[in-house]
């Protein structure tokens, strides 16, 4: 039995920051986890085209930035993994995502199971983050086939040599 | 209500008459953050950022809200992109704390950490941003004058904002002057006279406009002492002690004409 502890941030977009009642719409999640002091993984999960699928009537620049979110997140995550420990990573990410595109909440999770091999471990983590994506980002599931298809997340999950274990 | 109307009003009235409370949607200001929060007030249609909402041990001398207010008023007079600020009091569980509210100026605002990597890319975002970077040059003179210590490549103390209905009016805006004007006691006993170039984002230095920088240096040197005195001394003692008022006043007046020397190398080297 292994015990994986992970922390993740929900990323959201607010269309009008000047409006005191302006709402934020979740567009993705990103996090890190460890099961030993040296083995870690990072993951991000976003909509396929967050700019086109946010449900908001966005300006061209916001649409462009949000559609580029997967590569923006990957750049930031790789930078963060180098810069800080897994324990500090989500707070570090929060400092990078403020204003219109921001970290709207931070969470912690624990996963305990007995994988047969590394491949099963990675598959289980992908499932876990897909579930988290459904919980936080897909607030109202689509009813039609086309909508359901578009809800399939854009997911990237990789291992890295962690500097410490999360507790 | 436009940014200009609010800025003019807040420049003329240092104390907010409104009662501010945290917004329900904190839009990025997440749990455990003690430094500030998005706030709103009945009868005011705009969101503000209120801080501090937790006192530091040295709050009486640090006087974060008052430093923000002074920087905002000076920037208003000089036509520079710093959000307008008004002073208020925030009710903590342990009592009242002197605070300030800073106007959220644009519906869409991108943090510097997102902006600085997007600029070089041939995207809609990158192309629009390239136009506004050169317009930031006067801020190097301003940050040097007030000894701003928190910009450089800080991930979110500089933002690029715009109204989607008025994209040509987009601006890079400079936030957070709490750690300026000798907050760290460096302006005591004449320390204010040591003027060196403020840390500034490398991307903005790359796009430095020599003429605009020189113009700002001149405007600061010629900025009236009486205006500085009015801006500094009208802060109530609840927000800025008499001792700190005197120190800031002496520093700002004395440093006005020293900015040119501190930026001489930059003014000569940069070509536009």
C-alpha cells in the first residue's frame, strides 16, 4: 500500500475585476504530489480550449491567453518545480496567478492504494485528477454528445525527482 | 464612474467616507492571505483592493496605507499609472487598523508574471502589449524618486490592464508602494540622499523611452515642494505619525533633484 499526498490549485478567470459582484469561472487545476521524499509528480488539467469553452463572451486577448493556458501552466510548473519544494509549490503558483486569471482555491488530497506497477500508479493518478477536474471545473455537465466530448480534459501528468515528501 | 473621475475625487479627499467590507468573490486572494483583500462598499460601483488587513509589528513606522496614499497622489499629479488610493480604517478581530483602498482600474488585468513571458510571442496578446511597454519609462524615474523596492520582476506588483471596450487605452499599472519612501528606516539621518536607480523589470528596461524618462526626471525635479507638503502632511496621525511625515517630506523634497544623477547612465545609454 502506498500513500500519495497531493496539493492542487483551482485556476479561475474573472471577466470583470472592477465589478464587486464579478464571478470567477474555473478553467483548470494544477498540483503536485509525492509518495516518498524523492518521488513526486506534477499535473495540470484544463479544458481543451479554455478560452473558447469558458462560457464567457471574452475579448480576443483573454481568449488567446486562455487558449494558451496549457502551455502557460506547463512553463510555470516547470519553473516552480525548479524553484521551490513540493510543500511550497501551490503557494508559489498562487503568487504567479493573480488578477483576471487567478488561483481561486487551494486543496489537499490523499490517495492510498496498492499499484501493481508504475504504469498502474500513473493511470490511477490520471483518473484522480480527471475526477478533481470534473468536481471543480465542470460545474454543469453538458447533456448533449458534442458537449460531453468537449468536456474531456486536456491533462498532462509527469514524474519528477522531489526534494521532500508532502505531509 | 470612470477611473479619471474617481482618481480626481480621491486625490482631493484623502479619507474615504465609505464603509468597506470584503467582496464575496476574492478572485485570487485565497485563504491565509493576511495582507489584503478585495473589498466593496454600498453605493460605490467598483471593486477595490483593501490593505493591510493585519497589522505588522512595525505598522506604526511602516505605515503601509499612508505610503500607498502618498505614492498614488504624487503619481496622479504627475500623470503616472498608479491606482488612486483613499485611506480608511479596517475592523480586525483585535481592533481597528489603519488601511487603504486602492481602485481596481480595469476589468481585465494580467499579472506581470504572465505578461513578461507573453510579450515576445506573435499572439494577439503579445502584439497589443508591445505597444504599451515603452509608455512605462517615466515610472523608472518615479520609482527611483520614492525608493520603491518592490517592483523589479515581482510576479504581480505590476499589471497590464484594459477595458475590452477600449483596448487602445490599455496600460501597464504599477501597484504596491507600501515598501517605499524609506519604510526600512533607510531615510533616517540623511539616508534619503543616497539615491540609486530603482530595480525595474528587465523587459521594461529593454523598451525604455529616453525622451519619456527625461521628461519624467524633469517633472519630478520641478514638482513643487508645497504640493509634496500638502500630500504628506494631510495624512492623519492614525495612519502616519508626525515623525514619519517629517522623514518622508524631507526625503521626497531632497531627492527630487537627485533622480537625474541616479539615472544619468540610463539616460545616456538608451537610444530610442
